[in-house]
C-alpha cells in the first residue's frame, strides 16, 4: 500500500516521557497529560476526540511510548484514506489468490501490531460492514486473513481517533453503538490550539528544535501576542506550517506583529526594497484660517486619522490588535487603513 493511502509504521523503543510528545503547560494540556499517564500502562481501548490538526495521533504515540508496550510495534492506519475495497485486507491481511492482484500472502495491520498498539485514525469514516468485522475481532481476539481458513490469535491494544461527532453518527445510523462502546473504554479530548494559546511559545521552540538556530526566525513579544490572538482554525498543524513559513521568509530575522500578519496572509508581503514613505496630508493649521480659498477637509481628516493610528501603534508597541482596541476599530479595518497610508513595520520602528 502506498504511503499516500496508508500511514503505517512500527516502532521499538523504551518508554519516553510524555512531555516530549505533549508540549505545553496550559491547564488543558496538564489535564491531558495526566489522563495519558493514567491510561498508558493499561491495555484498555482509548478513543481520542478532537478537531482536525489538534494532534490526536501525537496523543496516541504518547500513550504507546509511555506504556508497557513501548518496545513493541506501533502501527498506524488512516481509515478514511483506504479505498473501501481494500480496508479489510489492510486490517486482516490476505492469502495468495484471495482476489485479483493478490499474488502473495500479506499480513495485515492486526498481525503487524501483535503485542503492540494499533492506531485507527478517522475511525468514523470506516464502512459500516467493516465495523461489524472489526467488532468481532475486538471481541474474540482472532483475525482471519481474506481468503484464509484459519483464525489467528492477536494481542493488540486499539487506540482510535476521530474529529466527528460519533454520537450523532450513531443516531444517523452511520456508526455502530456497540463498536463505539468497545473502542471508547476511555475517551480523551484533545483541546484546540485556541483553547491553549499560552502554549504557543513552547510549540514554536519544539518545531524549531534540532535546526540551526541561525536559520530560524525569532518571534518578538508583539509577534507572540499576535499569534495568540489568532483563532487557529487549523490548530497545531497550522502553527507548524506558520513556523516553517516564517523560517523561509524571515530567515534568521526577528519578526513582529506586522510580520505575523503577513505570515497569516492578512497583508501583502513586503518586498526587499526600501519602503516608500507615506505622503502625509497637510497638517491641521494651528491658527485660524481665512476662507479666501477652499479648505481640503478630506486631507485634514486623513491627517488626523494617520496621526492617531501612529500614536495608537506606538502605545501598543506595534501590536495591531491592541492598537485597534485603543482606536475602537476592528483589527481588519485598522489593517486596511495602514495599507492606505503606507504604514508598515519599518516605518513604525523608525518613528
């Protein structure tokens, strides 16, 4: 099976500290690590629930690595990525000639994970008829290869994961309730990154670990604050991509909140040329002005607006979300006004 369809691997290692897998000291992560410690040394089935990109497979690896089966195989299978006609063979194996193309005997993931851990990712995507066969194996501890006549005993700990609401899937007749109870002896919830933004600095350090520090970009205080203000729809996976993008675009530099907005696609990237100075409107006159000539009211209003934006950004140390709060504007509105007046991070540093 090609790697783009199935993610399966084995591992043989001594138990590893859970903190090496589950990064962060926020309250949700402390609770999750405590739960992982409690379940690691048992063989109970664990179901991990959480949004896409939140790190469910990392939790599964932590449970395996910290448990009694750490020296035995860890095998991972994405149920949603396997074609429906092949998933039975992937799980249970097949004998030679069992179907067209079966030119040799093949052991399945249950056999490969014997004495170890089998991680079934996206279990909610499993075909309904396969759910029946999986339940039978979990109940009996026996697998039969496709096209085979004998049952083989297996000792496998099952860890499953899903981003779906399986209770709703049960109500809709798409998931078996008995399988849900069999897989979910212990239910673990992985928090979203938005629920633990205080862990972002530690996660950044983790993603950059092992790389040449001179090649890594650095996030200043305003950049961290801006990252923590983001809603993170892609969760930890999105943060990892942002860090990799930052290392490429800001190679060895220190970036601020404005740079974070560029990384998040909120503003057009700044070219490596000297910025064009903003054309400042005429200042507001300090003395009474006669009405002998027309007054450029728009220019005067823009002058006030630009001045207040610069003051707010200065007081907020360049943090756009804080400056927007001081100006009682939406952050997106402030960014548009900064574009309008040509205010960028270089100009802010010079002022």
